[in-house]
């Protein structure tokens, strides 16, 4: 309930929550009364979308038996919680090869995704593109497509695109034209119907840095023009657009950060209109 209250206070239309501590395995059990209250609040608005982010410890690519069990159990729990609260999806980092061959790691991710979906009802699982540091998986659209195929191509599998991660892996999205080209690449490789969520984070590090360092939208390397172009991309209309922070206070996003995103979107839409 507190997360919903904070979202309303900040003027949000979409929110993202963790279903448990993001850096611990111990699951949190939501009481039926709490779930009912949350669903009632969501019906009232103004928040229209709730997304769950799976815990950071999950690694679907690992071949370690204990780690695989913990990862699968945690992912299944998140999806079941998503079912309970009517979440638009559970965002998942595809994991890391941990030094193992990529062509051996990818099928393990697909296997876990397929298993987790079979143990839950209807909540989507959204694979998030990564910044490409170290041995992380999902840095390219081609890898995301491969993972979807290896998981059986289930309709519940979607994608969450993170602007900071895209920029860090070499996708230049600093103008509307460049964003459009990236979107066309995504359409041809993954398919636009798979895109269900956006993480709108600016980047503290340069293009192709492979470093995941968030900045407030408009205050990083992508800049105001780039973030405005990203937020106003026609293919992204009606998708949940989430700034993960840190915000102006140095912690969670603040009202001023949400207002900034709305202003940037308006600027982007106005610029597109001027160009015809």
C-alpha cells in the first residue's frame, strides 16, 4: 500500500515494485486482505499500471543446481504474486554466463523461463535488455529473440527496454531519427508486440561503455533531447515508462523527476509535430 501511496504522491501513472527484498532470497508473502486493498486502490487510479521487478540475485543462466533452484523458486513466486495483483509483468534480468560458453548458457535461461511460466497462470515475464557488462546476457536484440525462442515463444514472454542499458551497449538514441532506427531494428528482430514496458533512465557513462550507471532523465549522456525523443517515440505510446532512480534526492525518484519526464515527453511530441 505504501508503494501505491508514494506513486500517487509523485503523480505517477505507472509504478514498479519488488515483491520482496531485491537482494535477498527470502520471499515476502502478501496477505489476502492486502492484495484486495491494493486491487481496490488500482481501480481508483490514477496509477494504471503495476510492474514487479524480480530480485537481482536470480541467474537463469547458471548451471549450479542450488542456484538454479533458488532462482526458479524466486521467479515463480514473483510471477504468482504478479497473478495476484494483476501486474502487467515481472521484469527479469536474463542473467550471466559466469564465464561459461554463451551457447550453453542461453538454453538454460530458456528452460527456466519455460518452467516458471508453466508454474504460474497469466502474468507476463519481461526480459530486460542489459548494459553488457562482464558476462551478462541480453545485451542485444538478437540475444533477446534467441531467449524467447528457446523458451518456446510463449505469448506471455515480453521485453522491457531500458534506455540506459541500450545506450551503454552502443544503441545511439540521442535523436528521434536514431530512436526510430533502433525501434525498426527491434521490430524486425524481436517484434513490437513483445515490447511491454520501458525503463527510462539516462546514462552517466558514454555510448558503448557497457556500464549500468543511471542518471536522471535529461541530466546524463543521453541528454534532454535524447530522453525527449525516447519518451515521445510513437511505438512506445501507452507503454508503462518507469524511471528507476536514483532521483533528485539521491534515493527513490521524486515528484520533480516524474514531472521532468512528463515535460520531456511534451517537448519530444512538440518537436515531432514541428517536423511534420
